[in-house]
C-alpha cells in the first residue's frame, strides 16, 4: 500500500497554546512548518479558565509579545474584559488579566495559523517519532503517513493517554471530550524518554439563565485598558466589556463535599497523577483549609455568544449528583443548570530534566518540546515555552545557536530554568515569587527587556523595532531633561506641592528629585513643567518608574551582575562528575541527571549544596590550570 | 586557627630587642603593642643558648600578663648550652606553666595543648567577652549585611512594597550566607587559589 510522505523543516505536534506559538515562530523564521491537531475545532482551545494573564502570567504574555509571539495580539483581538491586578501593590507585581471570548480566541488563532506563509495546519494524530541514532527524523501519523522533518516540537498538552474522570465515570478522552493521543507515549518510552503522570481539573460550566446575579457582586473591567501587545494602543482595542460575578461557597457546600469525599476518584485512589497545589480542586480546598468557612467563586462568561459561565474556584471530580448538590448550595446558584460537568483529567508528560535550556531533548537531537507536555500548567506557561521551542527548532534547522533567556532577563527564563533544573512533581505554575529579580522583570517593561532580542531573532520586523527604538529614546531623553529642570520655591510650586500632600520646598529642587518623593509622580507635576512635550502613557510610565525607584533598580542590577558571574561559568560538556573529588554521591547523581550548563544552574539543583558548588568550582579551576 | 574547638588568633611577633634598623624597630614596636592587647603570651625561648639580656627584658615586660613559657629546642638542650631554667623563677609566678618542647620533633606539643585548654576552660585566661570577627571576609560580609538591613528599615518606614525591601533583605541574607557557607560567591575559587597552592 502506498503511504503519504511529505518533507518539512519543522513538525509541530499539537495546536494548543504552545504548539501555535511554536509553529508560528518557526514559519515566520522561514522554515517550512506543519502543525498537527487532533481536531480542527481545538486549535488554541481554552478548555479550562476563560482568561489570559493574571498574576505573573500576565508578565509571560507581555514577554511573549515583546519577543514577537502571538498570544498578546490574539487576546487583544478577542477579550471581553480587561483588568490590571494588584494595582494597590508595587509595580513589580502589577499583572494584566483579560477575560477571553473562548470561541473567538480559538477561531482567531486558527485564522492566523492558516494565513501564515510556510505554515500548514493539518488534522491528524501523530503516533510515532522517527529517530535514527539519537537524531529526530520525522513523525508518523495514525494513518501511516510519514512526515520527514529536520526538527520536531512536541506540544501534546494534556492529550497523551488522557482520561477524564468524575465520580465513577471515566472517559478515555482528552479535554472536552476530544480524542486522546494514545500511541505517542509508547514511542517516547521506546526512545528512552522518562514520563510522569500529572492531573489537573476544571469546574462545571453553567447556564447563565439559571443564575441569580442579583445576590452576587459585579466585577467590572478597568476603564483604562492596557493592551497585552506593545503594538496596540488603548484606542485600537477599546470595546464594551462584560462583567464577571463574585459569590462564595458556605459551610453547607463544604459539608456536602466532605460527606462525599469517598466518591471522589482522587480521594478513592483511582487517580494516580499528581495535581497542582496552586490550583486545587474544591475538595482539596475543603480538606486542606478545613477552618475556612467560605471560598471565593468567580462566575465568568465564556464568551459573548454563549450562555455558558465558568465557575472559577470550584473545580472538582466529584460525581454528577454531588456536583449538582454542591453548586446549588452557593448563593445565586440555587437553581443552577449545569451545561458541562466538572472533571479531573490525567495525562502523560515528561520529566523536563531531560531537556536542555533550549528545550531540546539532551538525548534526541532535533527534538524539542513545550507546554503541559513539559509538566507545566496554564495557557501562558505553555505558550511561552512553545515560542522558545519553536524559535530554537527553527534556529537548529538554520544552523544557528539556540536562544536562551536567563532568570535576570525574563519570567520565561525563570520558568524554563526551573523546569529544566529543579525537581518538579506537580504541574508547574508561574508565580511572581519564583523570580529573583522582580523589580526588573516587570510587565510594563517587557519590550525594553526583550524586543531587541526578538528583533535579532527575526520575529520583530524593522518597522516595529524602529518604533521601539523611538520609545526608548524618548524615555532616556526625558529622564535626562528632568534631571536638569530646576524648580524654584515659588508660589505656584508651593501651592501644587501642598495640594498634593507634599512638603513645601525650602530652596530649589529638580523635577527628578520631586518625582522621587513617594506621594508625587511624573504625571502630577505637569503643571510646574511647562516645557514638557506630550508623551504616550506607556512612555510616561517608564519615566516615572525609572526615576522613582532608581536606587532599588540599581541595587537589583548589582545582584544581577553577581548572578551573571555564576551563570557565565560554563561547565564543559565533557565533565565527568565521578572524577570530582569530595562531591557528595547525591550531588554527583543530580548533576549527572540535569547536566547543568553553568555553575549558576548547578547551584539551583535541589540536592546540590553550596559546598558541592565550591568543590565543583575548585575542580573546574584546577582543570583550567592543568590545560 | 582552631584547636579542639578553641578559636585562637595567633600573632607571631618580631623578637624584641634594641635595634637601629628602622624596619626592624617598627616590628618591635608592633610586637610591644600586641603584648599589651594579647589575652595570652606564648614566650618561646631557645634552650640551646644562654638566657640573654633581651630575654630578661621581655620577661619583665610580660610580668603581669598571662603566659606560657615554651622552652624550645629541648632536643638540643644540654648542660653545656648554659641555659638555666631556675633563673626564670625570679621573673615568673609559680602558676606560670613552663613547658619543654621541640618544635622540630613535636615533643611536648601535646602537653602544651593540654595546658592551653586547661587555662581556657578553667577561666585562667581572661578572654575578652566581645565577639571577635577573625576573618576579613566575614567582617566585610557583616558590614554589608548591616548596610543592607538599614536600607530595609528605611524602605519599610517609607511604606515601600515588599518587592523593594526584599532586594536589600536578599543582599543581607546572601552576605550572611557567605559566613555560614549557605551561599557561594563566584570568586571563591580565585580566593582559594590565591591563598593555597592546591597543586595541579
């Protein structure tokens, strides 16, 4: 029988958030790329929460955009509500979150894929990797078709040997009843890839018409919209927003859950996978925080043209009857109708310690991976890995060095370094507390940090780059100017200061010094700064933050300098840890397993102590002397 | 250095004698100062020769200090050498330990250490109760920790969000970590190579 055989530069397996970014990046860098999905209706699917961004995830989306990825642009086109979170806190933790119209999000991304040059979108299940002598050669699909490729990116999400569970019900499907991928796991094992089994879960979707919103608190979007993409201005994307609603569980809810715990597949031991501690099911919350009398629930629209609402905060795998009973104890949900049941999903993923920081498998050349397949959780975490995997798969094809972002450059760098370096036994979720250099890695300056890199890679075109350079110049010039604008202690100045609750001037000051006062900022001093040229909001924001927090930023930059010294101490590939005297056995095992790229990375491996690092550095120095 | 858990900061001084040599006289002056501030004097005498006037002068100078007299070169001490141990009695009290040792062969060193510990543990050495920082690196780390903690204090007082003062808190933590070995700085290997020859 004749089989179909095609040739590509890059094959991407899976068209979720990771796969889409990977395929777009590779195609945009000029590689002939094909992306496989089990269903054309599940491209960039949001099978769980209906929002993009949020605490630290918003940072990831802005970084993806700054590098030339698609997620930020796609959500800007399809959001139905936008909010900057944590505004009462410092600028490091401000996080943008948008509610998405799920269908629109998915369709818009599919449209983008289908209209990108060098990119083919194909519905088929990939069942086998073709590997020869440790080098990837292509993939085989269920029909037997062979797709030859120079590099392959795996982004299978939660589909590998997936099964969905609630109560006694088990469906051998991927999320949302979609076909699972049941063959690829075996092919991975045959090629020596170590697999983990993780689980996650999602709440029920309910009918809007069965909800009593009158007893809930309405959650509005922001009036001032901050776009995710640096290519958009507020006026480009401003639109009418749709509200979310806040309500709470209560003790009756918790009692029903406790009484039925034995019917939960997780507590009954049917599920073997490890779930995310940071995104617990309602059963977990009730058990782990037994003293809490209520938990917040957000009722969020799934889109503009659907009556489905998402019950945020109440994911579960309890049986259908218990789901009805518990949801109906919630204020406003007394008569709720469920459209889709809550469920837990279990799937195969890999131990990401098998990857290099470029997201290429150490033992299979040319094979890259990203997203939940790598043991992460969340759309944004997936997308940013997909982007990096796609870029590096393309660069490998083009004979270029991989792009690796470090922990001082981006949350993306923190995420990938954590995955590849540390032990990870549950779906990995991004959090601001994971980043050491938070004050530098803000969501507002992602373009300052990463757009030059995106341009160099080739995903940011010259037009966008020129705009970026102009913005940068405006910021620098204005900061310099403010240092030299002297303000006298005249009546207008004193009155303004007084009205802003600030101390009056004794003698002169510069505008820069005034901006540094906690109660003042760049914006509010406009009346005493007549020479000021009008600047865009995002430019003004950079000026303000850079001046106000100059001292802190400088000190954090010094920390980064120290950090870089350790990162720049590269460990030779040929190192034999057995030869390093005085290294503890545990450290030897861990170092062999992770194979760190630098001493800095080695120091972050759990089980490798500071004294092991000292020993390693002395050994490396001795080796250097010997040469 | 540490002997059986006792941390000692030992200063090897120049011999004390009258000299016209400028450089040497600086050393002598320094030695005299060290005698003033030391908790314990280890007076090393050469038993292969007679007690000199300079020795006597030193004994007089350290009359009121806690001390151990170490009679070195016990291996060479013979009657002919003319060293009269009894002559020391005039200058030292009865409790002052006098121990014969041979630095060359290690004889008597055990006795010396035993005596040292006795004096320490029985409170016969009046050790300054203040905490001593014996390592310049540690001193530097502590100074920087202090500086950073002051920054933290100022930030908290100014009502800054935690992401700001954690910068300085981390700095303080890292510096303290250097002392107890919880953090490692990149120049560690250089530091070690500058102090020791670790061979090739």
